[in-house]
């Protein structure tokens, strides 16, 4: 198998045993990038020389018998709103076109300490809102990869790197992961520290990441958190889980492809022994999207207020509208939204008391045609507001050969258990599809 | 010595050894209350029957050899914004005149579990803002005891109970403690959980308490927190501390009595071996009172918005003005204030790097004459915004025989160390004064 196709787990074993060096793995990925990047546009900045030098150092370490753990020598992508010391960080905005941070974001520093090789910075929508990046979906170049972590999702999906950092404020990890047929994770809010990540809305922002399987996600989370007290990998074997299925709002707002695929996936879990029961959402849910919007607009306005006054024309239409509307929100409205979020969390705890996880589709549609919209975060925003950990696992493809994602919501700080459930579901779905090779594409 | 004069530490030892029963201690305090309450008006509601029954149960437990720890059989007062199951809780407002909660606040429940005897509910300003309670200062009935925790401070100062719960959003624990010549403490924000306390401004609210010595404070904090990992009592013996003295704003705004007393107290600490160095406040400090006000107004408006629309005339002038102004604050202004608070904390960390604690006077004035104003929280509000733990220790009296408080600011979660510093200072000050007996008063 070509090295670029390896999961982190497999690459890690080969590196540890000396059958593959970090430099060889990097070369395979860089060849892949050279081949695919012109059509996918997943990267803003590549640091090929820096990555090669790091990979050589890590190769020498291994030869001396030193291993930093499962991420030793693993190349990674970093969304372009994470500070990277000495490496341009644009936020997807002309305002930061030439900005070079002097320090690393906390999560980037953790990646480096764990032996990861930073290949470069991946495309993001403008300041991680909704004004699209140029990136295309590896499954079909006419379709969006989703956003805001567009480049990270496309890069992992297409075999340019086995994992990449993203962020989620509405649905910016789970939706692109689902659109690109890979695993996405947004852990409990602040479990991965946000220091050095440009904020969009600090009450809602989460650091998350992409991988191609659940085992890899557990390894990555271990490297990104303090983790003294928790080992996420190997994932505990689990009895068939008890899953709380949500209909109502989700069924009403999902397109036919998505809901049929979700029902089919759920049926396959049932057949494999999972107990799936319908649960009802708390009464606060019907106001949760409005609350999310008010918090997002208010905090984004607070973040951008100064830049906005001086350089309004450097903002694109979505963020410009959000900041302008956010500046008009009264504090009492903002605080009502925050308090509603608190009540939602309390009620959610009660709803989840008798199940392991909640399940809903990862997005209302598969990846949309065209690059004008990165899709709708409505199926993800409630969990960004609640701060609960979420994963998406690919569960099937549509007739048009676009992947579908299965969203699993865990309990606060219940990552260990969420991994168990996600791995169990992944085993049942046995999703083996990958995007077609570019040579096969139209 | 009459039992009502005992510290918690002394009463506790006598109870443990069988020389004093919880019922006897309670009787001494109830006699004291009967004698002083008509002139002090410290209590909204007394639960004499309930307290007697609890004291009897706790007396039986001790006779059977069961002790719940240092608070076993200790009578306490509870500010009337803490929920007390089955006991009226008015918030100092006609809106809640007849409100009887069905559950205890977390801190009240912890007191009960620790064997404390709830005597009753103490007077508070309206909803813990600034519209005064009828309570008078035990040192001089013509003067305010301070607020908002007016009744708790007066009750502990006058020997009606050895400790009482209060809250602080601006300066509502430290200021009345200082005005009444006792020890007051506001630990790190949320170290004592706020569940069941009526909010004034949830980003600023702290649960705190009053005692007559630092040792007692350490015992009380132990009972009110989870404390599995921390034992506050006995307090660690300390080398002479390094203290960071703040001038500037504080010297400019302190009246002559206060600043002279503070300089004298500081000099006595120096003479005893403390290293006192002047430190400068961070640049954000000059905006900190404005930020505090914006947060307080916005959040109070959010808390009271609904009641306010229906019952505006049931609000007194201070809170009415605060809510009305808070409803006009834009979210961007509120969020700017919150973010300023964050920067202040970061800068404060740097300022405190080379000292154990900061020191400033506990209030700009001694207890003011008249009951119209409870005094100015300006010397306390910055630490309520920062969430840092603070104690006040009485350090002297003015020519008019009004006590002066010495405010000590510790580091976040540095309570153990703060107790050490406060006890060291208390030892140097040797403040032995107590309010004159009512018979001696004019």
C-alpha cells in the first residue's frame, strides 16, 4: 500500500519498527499533494522545507531508539486560523495576508511535542465563518467540501495527510468531515485549549480535528490534551450501545437522501444489537438556533469591531452582515441567549440520562453542488452551543456518490465513552469507500 | 467567658470535650440576640424553634460520641438571598416577601451537613445591591454596618453568632466586615458553589462569609467547599510574607483616617519582618471600575428584566436605576468589559509574580454616619471582577472608635497561602477591640 493511504495507527507501527521512516512517509504525502493540490486547493501555505527538516530530525530520533509516541513522524495539516510560529497565518482574510505569528497555538505546540510534522496551513473560510475558501470536494470537484475547516477536511479525505486541525463554532468540523466522507471530532469545549486560535465567538468556539478512522481520532486527542489522567487509545471494547435517536426538527429539515441514509444506518446498528430509542428534545431546543445566532453575532462583532471600522471593505458578505448585525444586539438579548444555553445543557443532561449517546445526521444535505455555500450548520450548532463532544463517522454514500455522515453526540467530558460508541458504529457501517482518483474524475 | 464570645475554634473544643453542649451555646447566642436585636436589626427571620431542635439533635449526637467536625453545634447566620428549605427567603424585596424555598442553597446544605445550626436569615440590601437594610453598626448605632451583607456582618461583630454567610459582587463582604471590625473572606470565584443563591450579576457574584478570627475562617471554608484535596485548618505557619502595596488610585481615594491607619498597619508589619514593596497596577486598572459597572448593570438587567416590567415600583432607587441603565447596554459594550476583565487578570498575575499577596485598605472610609448609604465598594470591586480570593482583617480603630480593615488579596486558588498571610498579619495587629456593650452606648 502506498504510504499516503496509511492510517496513523498503521504508519505509526511501521515507523516504530523501522519499516518506514518519517521522511519516507512525508515524501509520499508531498507527492500526493503535488498531484492533487492544483485541483483541490486545500492549502494556503505549504512549508515543504520546514517539514522535510523536521521529518529528518524525527527519522534520526527513531534511529537512535527515541519515539515520542503514536504521532512520531506523522505529517499533519493546520487550519489557517491557528498561530504557527514563523509560518504565515492569514485567517482567510486580506487583513492578515502577511501576518507571521511569533508563537504557536497551544494545540500546534502539542502536535510538535508529540512528534507531528506540520506540512502547512489549510484553507479556511474568512475568519472561520461562511465566506467560502477555494477548496473543492475530493469526491466531486463541482461540490463544496463544507466549511469552515474546508482545507483540512479535503486534505485528510484525499490522502494529503492523515489528520488535520480544524475548529467548530457552528458546524465547521462535523459538516466538512461528513461532506468529505471522513471522521471528524469536536471534543468537549476547551478540552483542547484554544490559546493561539483566532476567535470567531469564544463561547461557542471549539478546537477539533479530522482523521480517516476512529482509532486515529483517539490517538490525536491524546496528543492534543493534557491527558495525564486519561488515555484515549486503545479504545475500550463496548457492549452494543444505547442510542437516543432524534426525529422532529432533524427529520423535518433533512433532505430525502440524508434521512433515508440515516434510517438505513440506524437500522444496521439495530440489527447489530444496538438499542435505539427515540428521545425528545427539551423545550428550549426550539429557541436554540436563535440563541446560537445572537451569541455568534454579538461575540464576532466584539472581536472584529475595531478592524471593521477601519477596513469594512476587506470583509466579505457573510461576516460583514454578521458583524453589522452583532453591533446592534442589546446586552440583555445576548445574556438571555447565554442563559437559554445554560438551560438547554441542564435539560440535555436529563434527556441523555438513559442513553450512551444521541444520534442525528451530520448535516441536512450531502455536499452541495457549487462552491458558493459551504452548507448548513443547523444540525451541529446546538452541540456547539452546549459544548458537548461530538463525532461524525461516514455511514454510506448517495446515488450521486457523495458521502453521508452519522453524527454521535456524547456527554460532557464523556470522550472515552464516545470513542467506544463511534468505533462500534464504524465497525457496523464498514464504510470502505474513498474518493475516486483524480485520473478517474471527469 | 460567656459562651457567645467564643470563637468557633474554642467553642468547638469545648463541645468536643463535653464541657459545652450545642444547646447551651445556642441559648447563650439567643439570649444575646434577644438583648441586641431591637437596636441592631440584623435579622429578617429567626428560626428559634428549628435551631433549638437541631441543637438538641447535635447535642445527642455528641453524647453518643459522634462529631461532624469543627462546625458541629456551631450556630450560624445566613444572608437572606440564600435559599433555605422551609424558611422564608425575601431577597430584601417585597416581591419575595412571602417566598419559602423548597430546597437549600448548596452552601447552606454544606453548613447543615457539617453540623452547623441555622439560627435564621440576616438582613440584606435589596437583592444584594445598594438599597440599605435597617441594620445598624454595632460599634455605633448611628453608622451603617456596610452592605450588602449588612445583617451577617453586624450579627458576627456583636456576638449574635460566630459566623454568617454573605455574598460579594462589588464589595459586599469585605466592606461590611471592615466597617464592623471583623474578619471577612471572599474566596476564589465559585470555590464556594453559588447554587441556590439569588444572582445579582453572575460573572461577579461570590459566596463569602464573616468570622471573628482567621482560624475560624479556615474552618468555615473547609466546611463550605468540597475540600477533599485541601485542608485549610490548621493554617500553615508562615515566614514573614512579601506584600505588594498599592498606592496610586487607592491613596488618592482613601480618606485621611483610612490611609493613615493603613500606613501605620503596614509599618507594623514591616517592623515585624514582612517585606513590603510598592507595586504598580496594570494599565487596564483605570478602566476596571467602568467595566465592573457595565457587567453588573447588564447582568442585573438580565436577571430582573421580567419582574421589572411588571413590578417596577417594587424596586428601590439604586436597583431601579441599575436595571434601567443595564437594559440600554449594547452587547458589544458588555463583551468589551468582559474581555477587559480577562486582560486585567492576565496582567494581575504578572504584577503578583514576586509577592505573596497584594494589600490595600478594605474601604475608602470607615463606616459612614447614617443608614442612607452602605459605603463605597470601589476598593473591592476590582477583586470581585478578577475573581481573586480576598480577606479583610481588622487592623485598628479611628479616633471616633470605628474599626479599620486591612485588605489582603491572594492569588487565584491560593486560599491556603492567603490564610497563612492573613493569620500572620492578624498576629501582628493584635486587634482586641470589640464594640462597646449596648448598655454603654449613647
